[in-house]
C-alpha cells in the first residue's frame, strides 16, 4: 500500500512539472535513482551494524551493498534499474547546476548549484560501482581506494596531490555537516502540502543522515591525508576502512552503530526526497 502511494506521488510530481529535471523521463528515472540511492544506504547501514556486532564477512560500503542487492531476487535486473536511475538523477543534477534553483538567488543559488555537481558525481560513482559489479563481480572499495592512491603517489608531486585530495574530502565533509545542521536540504523539497509532523520527521532523518555521512567521509579524508604524509597507500581506504577505524576507538561499536543508524536515516530521507524534490 505504501509503495503504491509513493508511486502515485512520483507520477503526480512528474505530471506537475514542478522540478528542474530536463523532461519527464529524466524526472521519473531520477526519482527512481534517488530511491535506489536510499536503498543502498539502508543496506550499508545493515552491513555496518553487522560489522559492529562482529560479523566477519562483507564490507560495509557501496560495493558490499551492491553485492547484497545482487544476491536478492532483484539480481542483475535490479542492478540495471539502479544504474539507470542513478545516471538519470546525475543528468538531472547537472542540468540543475546549469540553470536550476531559480527560487533562490545570489550566493545561495551558487552553493546549491555546486552541491548539485557534487550529487551528480556521487551518483555517477555509485552507478559505476553497480555497472562494474554487473560485468566483473564484487570488488573491495578499500582496495580500489588504495590502488588509486598508490597510482597517484608515484606521480611527480604525488604526495601533494594525495594530500590535497584528503583536504578536499574534509571540506566536503564540513559542507555536508553544515547542510545537516542547518537543514538547508529542506529548501530543495516541495513540502507545502506535507503535514507538519511528517515535515519535521523528514528534517530529523535528513539532518541525522547528512551528519552521519559527514563523519564517515571525514574519517576517509583523514585516512587519505595519513597515506599522503606516510607515502603509504595501504593507509588509505574507503567507507569500510573508515568504519573499521571508528571501531578501533574506545567507543568503537557504539560509534559504528550510531553512524549506521545515521546512514539508515539518510536512506529513509532519500525516499522522501524522491517524492518531494523540485531540483
């Protein structure tokens, strides 16, 4: 019943033409991509909780989530739908970065357009992970991060480039924290007809989700900076390595579960985002 209502809301959103998407097809597919993005975060949250409880198998990152989804009844067809939806949302965000967010002006419009480019990059990256899994099977996200850092370290000024990459990741984490704390993400949603209680719930899960993702991303940035300083690619890593680093702190399991709950909250926010997004 809830799924039917959500699909009806999506169809109404497309027919209303209230978004900055370049056409109804991109609008609908992009909203499906947002739901897919939320599902991936929910699966990552589940994998992270399992890791905090001591489960040895699986990686709590996008690669692990895609593998879990592939193992369900959705299989390859589900992954194709996810990849197409993610690419569609990336196209939507790139078009919004060019001419969207017309309801704000000045610095706020610039900030939102830069954020749209960042969202497009994240969607394309996850789509790439999904397509890579379809063609070559599962691959560790941490291994990919270490290989990338190793390739850059051998370049002239490689350590500096890796260091700058870590700093950029940190800046993105700070920006994400600002978005969560200030709840500026609500400006991208059309909530005029949403009951106040539901609107507050969306604000809460969205804020928690953005902050949790910022914490994980900040740890990834620290790992990359550490790899640059030590000139050792093995010290770098992705989301799974970041969660394992948190797990090694005195409050390890509690921190990992807290971040996992935040990822789950972000997954729920993505579903609301898909139904209500206007840019």
